[in-house]
């Protein structure tokens, strides 16, 4: 079967679509899934063109892609999924360290040993291929209504985990959040903004995109406020922006991975607020920060900063419902994030500078599965 791989992972990377053995079920709890579509994100960009990512041990190439939607084509006799089920799949796989209490309890997103693998990212092949196989517990069944955006369950799970964590943390007080600030207007930032609006928070988005960009327009459509960070004549910094609107924020989502901004954001966090850092920064950036000022504010105003990565199964589940809520509140909000589509063969030509908001790879062309089964594979026909 075909697969999109980054070859020469430790040297000068190249992307190619090549052959890879098709997996088959060997255990009664396993499921074989035909991949329909895979979303690409900033992590894929870092894997394809930057220093991030790790091939499976003993190999030099990695099948990437970690935001998948597919359909079950075969299931082992003890598996809790049936052929025809539309599914999404979690990314991380637990480590084997008996002392890692989180991996031993279904929460590899809090792996303590660091020996976890991530399919398509770290030490395990991913989903940009025709078929994938895994234990049933790693798949999440999607309602048919999600068939146009099911691959967003993964990025949305990242947002849901943060909201889940914030709710736990804020049990420390009586918290009635009113405002959220989102840093960045990439797919993750937009999902954070959409989620914050679903939670009825006032939302401000601070990002480099132009005010007439599709992302800025989407923020306005959902009732948020968009501010271009580098606008000519605009606020000179995030702190200046907060001052100009006379507001600090109860919840801040750092989704740029531009690390100096994370520190700047501490300054515009409201008393008792939470700043969540979600963006990856694989570079070696250094910056000077007003350490005493930030320290003082953090202490005197009970501010909290958390880092958050990956997500658990339950976050996919809440994510699936949230995505549907977004679509029903603002029709087309989720699908409008897909500004570029590629076939599997076209993956080597993906240029992240020209994809708009988000690229999706249609591993099976939409016409072939949306309205019925592809030739010879009746199991994945579902009607719309
Ligand atoms: C993925 C996560 C993963 C993280 C770090 C993100 O793009 O969505 O599942 O844990 O990258 O590798
Ligand atoms: Zn672990």
C-alpha cells in the first residue's frame, strides 16, 4: 500500500510517497481501518521541514500524519468496533515503564518516563497511508454527522484537554471567567477561539494574519475580536493592546509556539487567571523578560501557567461534540478551516507557506466514499 514518508530522518529530510506493507489483524482486539482523510498541522510542518520527529527504532524513515479519520474494514472478534464504523484515532501510545503510573492508567498524555511513542510523530509510523491497524481502545467512533470534519477530533482533543485541566485547577476558587485571549490564528488557535465562544466567553485573538484574512474573518463571524499583532500604527505589544482595550484576560491560550509571547502573555493575565501554553517551539530562541515584574504579578494575583500536550480518549469524545456544536452555531465554521486539499500522491508538494489555514490529505478521494462504497469494498459505504 502507499504511504507518505519522511526519509533520512536524521539527515537532510525528503518527503516521498512509497510502498509500505499493508498491516493485518493478528490479535482479537485489533481493528483494521481504511484511512479516508488526514489533517496536517504545525507539528507535521516541523517533522517535514524542521528538526522534529523520530523514526521507529532501527528505521530511518517515518510515515507521518496524526490527525486521521477512517472507516473500519475489519475487526478482531473481541474488538468493540464493527466494519463500517467511522473512526478517529488517538496519537500517543503508552510507555512500557512499570513505574509510569499515568501510562499504566490510560493517561499516556501525562507519561512520566518520556518513553511514550506518538504515531506519526515519535518512534511510530503514522496515518498518512491507506490502512492502519491498532488495538480497538485507541480508536474513537465518530457519528456520521462528523464525516466532513472527523479528522479535527484530534486537534480539538488538545483544546478539550486544556479546558478540562483549567476546570480542575480553578476549583481552587470561585471562578467566573468572562474573557479569553487566543494567541495565534492557526488551526489550533481558531479551535481555541471557537471553543471559547462555545463557552460564551468574550474572545480576543492576537495574531500576525492580515485583518482581511479568512482566519480574521472567521473570528469576526463568531463574535470575537481580531487584532493583527504587527499592524502598522497598531499596539506596539500585547501589553499595549491590553491597555488600549482596558482589559486583562481570565483565560489565555498560547497557540503560536513563539515562546517570548508566552512570557509576555503572563503580563496580560487577569488576577486568578490561567495561561495555557499549547504551541511547540522546537528552535533555540532566547529572550529577555521582566522577571521581577512577572514574578510579582504571578504571586500577588494568583496567576497560573500550565503547559499541556496531547490528550486522552475522553477529550476526543468531548471534542467530537464540541465540533458539532461549533458547526450548528456557525454553519461551516469547522470545514472552512480546510483551505487546501491534497491527494496522497501530492503530499511531497505540500508547501506550508501556501496552504492558508489548514491542509487536508484525502487519502481516498471524497467522491469515492462519501456517496457509497469504492469498488470491491462494501464495508465502508455509509450514506449522507
Ligand atoms: C499533536 C499531539 C502531540 C504533540 C507533540 C501535536 O501536534 O497533536 O498529539 O502530542 O504534537 O508531539
Ligand atoms: Zn509513560
